[in-house]
């Protein structure tokens, strides 16, 4: 009897009713289920069944069971790897957002104080140094904002804002 391949008599009867109802309705039965081998080792099987009545003879049932345990294990491994990658990506996004915020706050302070110093500094050399600090600070702040925007794009949370652009200023800033 095929009952030995099922984990319980209830499984055997339930699957039997489902399978025979399907094939007797003229449809092909197809399902994937956990079963067990003769030695009791659990396996995954893909079962297909069909009924046929050749030349007005008694109805015959044809069943095909295929061991798909390896395929199921591969699917499980892929699913676990996908979840792990999604978790890592989420952790990266949180890290980028947090670090961008943590770096942006002191960078804004540097830019603010360098602006205040601009009115206090008298020497040409000191003004050039201060302008270099401000320019580098603005560049770094832009980079930080770009990193934060990238994490927002990946999370699908970016709002696109259209604004006029002066190309000559942009070209000058690229120097």
C-alpha cells in the first residue's frame, strides 16, 4: 500500500480524496507535498496523476511521484539568502541615513562658524583659507546629501523637486 509514504493515515486519506476527486473530474492532479521514503526519511515529492479509460475498459489511474527534495532545499537556501541580503541592505540604509545625519550636523556648524569668521578675518591669506574651508565644507555637505538621497532612492522614499538651474553658475562650481 502507498500509505507507508505518508506521515499519518489522515494525510493519506485526505490527499487520496483530493487526488482522486481531481482525476475523476477529468483534470490532471498536480501537487507538491512532504512525504517519506520506505526507510522513514522525509522527502519532498511532486505528484502528478491522471485517469484514463482506454477503449471502453475499466478506468485506470496513472500516478507519477518525483523526489524534489534537492530542489526544495535549493529554494529554501535561495529564500534564506534573499532574506539575509534584504536585511543587510536595510541595515546599510539605516547606517547611511544615520551617518549622513550625524555628519551633516557638525558640517553645518563648521559652515555657519566659517561664515561668521568671514566678517572678522582681515588678511588676504586668511580669507582665502576661510573660503577654501567654506568651499570644501559645501562640497562635503553636498556629498553627504547625495549619500542620503541615494539611500532614499533605494528605499523608494525620494521626492523629486524641479527647480530652475543657472548653467553658468553650475559650470563655475564644477571648476
